[in-house]
C-alpha cells in the first residue's frame, strides 16, 4: 500500500510556507470499482482528520473519472472557494495583485 508514502509527501508539501493558505481538493477516484478505497478511508489515510489539518480549507469528493461522476461537484466547490477567498482578500485589503487577478 502506498498510503504512508503519499501521506509523507503531502505533509512535506503542506509544510511549505508558500502553501499555508492552499485550498485542497482530494479527488477519490475509481469509486466505480468494487475494491476501491472509500473517500473516508483516503481522508483518514492521508491524515486530513488530524487536529492540525482543521485550519486548512479542504474538501474530499468520491469521483469516477471515466464517467465524470463527482468531478463537477469538486470543481464547483473549488471554484466557489477560490472566488470567496479572493473576495475576502480584496475586502481585507490584502493581495490586490494575486494569481487569480
């Protein structure tokens, strides 16, 4: 199983200061297969249920990429979350020039 390695890599990435405010979307693919890891198992395996992860904007979605199931919902959540973050930054006077501008 590769989950421990994936968790280690994720922790390494999220330890980077530049990613402190990163929005995270976990796409749990292959949900059409009978032995696929469930979305909740992936969340637990990657450690998103740890207390230190609660400060992060995070969502997980069970998806099936071959038929698109769950993908639109995930991208909709991501788009809305990024737009809301951009609006808040503008209101608070932070980051008038951002990557989304």
